[in-house]
C-alpha cells in the first residue's frame, strides 16, 4: 500500500478531533523507514502551527488510502494510519529531503519546495493497518523490514486487464465463493504474492474475499500457474 502511493490526508491533533480539518498535501511520500514527507503551501495553517510549536513539531495522523485500480462503488480497499510528529524543516533540510524523495519518486512538484511550498516530515510513533479482512497495529520495525510485493508495480494494469478482457476468468473464480455470495457482481480487487482478492458487490453490502495461492509466488510464471489452479485449468490436474 505504502509503495503504491495512494490518497493521503493529514489530520492534525486537536482537543476536538471532529472539528479538525482534513488536509490534503500537494505531494506525499512514505519512506522505507516509515517517515512521511509532505508538501504544503508556505501559508498553510499547519506549516505555521509546526513552526510556532515549542519543538517545531505538531502531533498529526497521516491516513493513506489504498484505491482499487478498477472502478468500484466503494473504491477504498485498505487504510494505513501513521500517527506521529510532523516537523517543519529548515530550508537546507527541506532541500535535502526533497532530493531523497526525488530519488525514489521524481515529481515536478518537488521543484516548488522553497518557492511557495514547504516540505515537512512526519516521524512515526504508531501504525495501524485496516482492510476488508482485519484491523491491526503494525510495529514500525516490521514496516521497515518489509519489502514491496513483487507484483506491486504491475498489479493495477493486470487487474484492469482482468476486469475488461477476461470476465470469463473472473466468472470461473466465483466457484470458490460461499454459495450465498455467488449471485453478486464479482470484481477483481487485489493481487499479491499470497493470493488474489475479489470484491463481491451484493445487493445488501460489499464483501471482500481472498483466494489464497497454494504457496507464495515471486515470478510471473509462478503467478500464472497459481491463477490457472484457481480457475480450474484441467491441464494442471496431474501436477
């Protein structure tokens, strides 16, 4: 989720959380160590609040929404909440941080840092991950030790191709669903080394189902074999 970018909003801490305005940065980047770089306009109130705070930082929560690559009526398939301290950076620190971001995610909006925009950095304290399966805390050491899924770069294109050009395959996968869900609209939702996720859009609600592979996969060839198993390809029956 973090590697793919996603939609980000900031929720500054305040006495009345319901009254806090959700802030959408001009640019964000989640680093491998769990820190988050955000770009805001120089005159944004959150920038001023950070500079005026006693330690130059304010308690803030970053909400990263993982958007499905296919058009769903409920497009968010997962949320990552990172709570920590958002710190204002000096001009030299901001330029150095912008270079670090550009090395992983080149973006022309980074050129605005120091020219009408400020770059701030959130130091994480806690992380919580939520999806259709569960909600659970993530230790920062676990996050930093994790590596991006081998198919993260290609997942969006593959799922869109599956949705548009292979409705027969999606229909065949429906045989793995509980009987009470087979009448719903089955959509491809996610793909990773451990399996395929489907979204069933039923009349009453949406349901997310994971179809696990027989083993974790890391190559396109291994992925193809596991997908054929799920579809029920007869040529794999003897393997």
